[in-house]
C-alpha cells in the first residue's frame, strides 16, 4: 500500500530550495508514494515544473491577508466576518512595523498567521516542511502526520533567525534535514539537544538533464572574458561586491562581460551601483532565466561571490558543466570547492574576487587543470533520494 507524503513550501520562486524540491519531485518513486504539495502561494518560476503525478493542494486562503496592506486586509476580513483574521492581522502588523530583522519577523509573525489557518483534513504518513520557518511550523501545527521532517537549506547561523523561537519547533520534528556537512555541524552546535535528529541529504542534481538543457542555443558571443553568476539579487549572494570586483577588472585593463542570472529585492540598489561605476556594458542583470544552463556553458569563468550558502546548487551545476570556478570563502565553500584543485576559493572582498578572476584569465594551464579535475568527478546526486526514503521508512 502506498504511503502518503506531504511537502510544504512557501512558493516556487527562483531559489535554490525551490529548485531542489522540483528535482526531488522529479526523482521520487510514485509507484511507492502518493505525493501532495502545499504552497502558500501558487506562483514562481518553477511552478509549471511540478510533475504531473503530484497532487497540488489549494492555497490556504487566509495566508493572503498577511501579504496584503493592513487596511485592505482588515476591511476584507471584516466583510467576510472573519474576526479571527482581523485580530491576527493587527497583531502581525505590529511585528511587521517594529521587527527590523526579516528572518526573526517571519518567525514571530507565524503565531498570528497560525491562528487564522485551518487544519488540513487529510492525515499523512509523513509531512515535510521543505524550508525553514513557516513551512516547518505549518507541518507541525496544521498537519496530522505519523512523522514530521523539517529541511534547513542554509547555514543556520547566517539566516538571522532566533534559535530560541525554533527550539520548541525542532523538538517536535522527527528529523531535521540539511544540505551539507558544515550546515549539519552548525545545527548540532546550535541545538545540541537535537543533534541525533540532524541528517544530511544533498540537493539532487542530474548531470544528464543539465548537460541536455545546456545545449539550447543562445546569443552569447561577446568579446573578451565572459563571466556568469547565478543567484537571487539579495545581500546573501554578494553581487554588490561583484560589481566592485568588476570595476577593478575594468580598471586593471581586462575586457569582461559579467552576466547575473536571477531576480530579487536588491535590483534597484545594484542598478544604481552599476550606473555609478559606469559598468552598464560590463555588468548585466539578466533577470530570471527558466534555463540558465546555456549561459553557464558559454561562460569562460563561473563566479559565486556569496556571503553565505547552504550547499549552492548553482556551483554544482557549474561543476557539472566543467567551468573554471571562483567562489568566496563562505563557511560551506569547502564542501563543494577544493581550492586550486577543482576551483579557486578567494577572500570575501572585491579585490580578492578580481585577483582570482585575473588569475584564471591569465593562467590557461590552471584553467585546464581545474576543468580536467571536474571531468573526473562523479557529480550526480540522484541517489540522495534514498536517504529520504530511509527516513520515511524508519520505524
């Protein structure tokens, strides 16, 4: 008899966790499991990638009130006679206004959102909150399931969250799954009482699919050195530092074009920086691309200037496409890049990023060595799904 699984995530926008979930759903064995998916909002770049075998549940209608301006939310809730939503939205509004830390704000607001949401009717064998904060909290408070699993997709210490608020939730989970050894170590240090619950499951990436998609034709025949980076336009990804590095490259006489694939809340800030540094022809914000792989394949060098990562899917994809790679020395970088063996790890500042890129531009022998090493690595992680199966089936 098939087991019933539920996955919960906010939406399917352009993040690593969202992409990882789609890869997982493409890999799971539907002859053994029935899979439901709950999204708080039916939106995102990957929304149309949901496999047909997955049963997409309706959005929790009450969730929208916490995305709306407070006045509009209260008027609409009162029209519908939902005094519970009205009072919860007022309470949430106070936190939205006073809590400056976005991650902690989301944690603290949950109790008000939770009061407005209904329980799911169906009972599951396993409920999986596939992202920190709301998806995990929802599984614990609104879902009946024999087993509950929470995924943390990043270095917990860098997320800006309040561990004291998560303590009560993590205690209710059967397993806490994260995406790299370093992320696992961080969780065990932060929550030593739950260290036996912490497991590592790498994000699922398929070299066959990535190589096939990378063959799509694009117009990318620029002169000079082509650099590519992939990631959300937010502080975590360090694109402000990348702009400074690009300026240094141009000033040093290098002809480069640096393409950024991704979208996010820092676009306006980054555009202003690009304009101030007169880099409009050199540092290009391409926005989201449904298929980024032809751009990575066409790049001379792949750069990841992040301030922190869990386990970067984009780096794994660049490795699969055998690109010379420069990454900053964020805490989990060593989980993916061995400095001067399969990529370069540089300090987290503009000058160091520029010097690393310059080194790869000038040293053909080093580039060839890095690419040769990547060609020998077994980079497919399709078998990681077996780790999830073992957690689901564990007694």
